[in-house]
């Protein structure tokens, strides 16, 4: 299973060749035009090495995949809106009260005279959290909204 320069031919072989305890080493081949921006990303995010950055990317992908099928999860919703618009504050509050069991806490920040930043910490069924986030983000007058679902972390290394 090795080529002429003694490098493992497959990821499975690479992992089998260099398993140390629970840590498996494997090689990754990338085009230079992908590697250079990846290295720049690693520097910007202060990763000590490529391996740690790759571990984080893998965890992120696994969390996203698992989150969609989990019965329970957590998340944050960040909204920016003009509180003077169309009775928006009251509408956002009413929607939140309808799903109060999902909301752990909220943080409200006055950015300036008109604009507010609101962060909701959510916990519960992922599909319900996503539906609540979509409903709040879609309110007329919300300038920007971002929902991030996450896991409890119990299944991650």
C-alpha cells in the first residue's frame, strides 16, 4: 500500500501507520492556492499549527451535522434592529413570549439613538429554535440577524 517514496497511499493507511495512543496522524494534499489562504487564516485566528485548525473545522462540521438531528441543543440569536420602526420592539417581544421556554436569557444593548443589538441564548429542540430565529429575523425592521446552533459538547473530543 505504499508508493515509491514510502508515503502512505490512503488516509486509512496513513492513520494505521502512525497511530499514537488516541492520536492519528495523516497527510493532506492541497493546491497551493488553497494552502496559502488557509495558512493566512491560521495566522489570523492564532492557531498554533494547521492540525489544530483542521481539528476545529472537523468539529464544526460534525456539530452542524449532528445538531440538525439532535433532540436537544443550544444556540444564540443576534439581532440588530431600529427600535423606532413600526412597533418592532413590541412584536419581537410578543414572538419571544410565545416561545419563552426556549429562551434562557437575553441581552439588550443600545448601539445608538435608533439601533439596538439583542442577543438571545436558546436551549431546547433544534427545529423549534431555528423556527424562532427565522421568525424573529424575518420581522420587518430587523436589519441583521444571525443564528448559531451548537451542541452540549458531550460527544466531542
